[in-house]
């Protein structure tokens, strides 16, 4: 467990950042009045996400590998963070939909149907907690792995 202390710390910080991001989106109206713009705005979460991975790998390099970290070591560390985030994703989604923005699914379903993007049944089957849990787990693993692969290039020690 001590071996992964840094990854656990940064995964928990990542989860807290995601919850804060949901509060930000909600408070700025992207879960109701500005829901049409939500698909664009939500992509900006990539910026703090990448920053967290950079700081996490720099932390691992400095405090675990004593300043000498290979690409593989950085990549593995990032993947471990991604796995922890993925494991916590169902809880994060539950907190988001139950406490931060409980009306989000109703709003997005209504919007998608009113715009003719989906039928009521299609929208209800896509915009729900179960669907978002699956998407968040897959997204955390996929995007976290890609981010780890890229960030590790820049954080590895130069030889």
C-alpha cells in the first residue's frame, strides 16, 4: 500500500476536482439554462485533469524515484491513478447525481428530445445513473491511460 501512496493521494485529489467541476458546471447553469452548451464546456475539464496528472507524476518522480523516473515508471504510475479513479467513478457519479445536480438527467433528457436528437426512450436509456457510471469507468480508464502515456513523455528523466 505504501508503494502506491502517491497514486492514491492524486487519485483522491482527481475525484475531488471532478466533484468541484460538477459544482462549477451546475453553478454556471450548464446543467439547466445553458444545457445546450454543456457538451462544449464540459470538455474544458481536460485542463485541470492534465494538470493533476502532471503534478502526480512529478510527485512520484521526486518523492519515490528520487528524481530519476523512466517513461515506463511514469506511465505505470499514471495508469494506477486511472484505475483508482475508475474504481471510485461509481461513487463520484452517485454523489454528482444525488447531491450536486439531481435534476440534470431530467433536464438533459428534455433538451435532447426537444431538439429532436433522441426519442424519449433513447434519451432515458442514455441519460441515467447506470449509463453514466459505465461511461465514467470506461472514460477514466481510457482517458487516464492516454493522458498518462503523454504526460510520462514530458515528466520522465532525461538521460
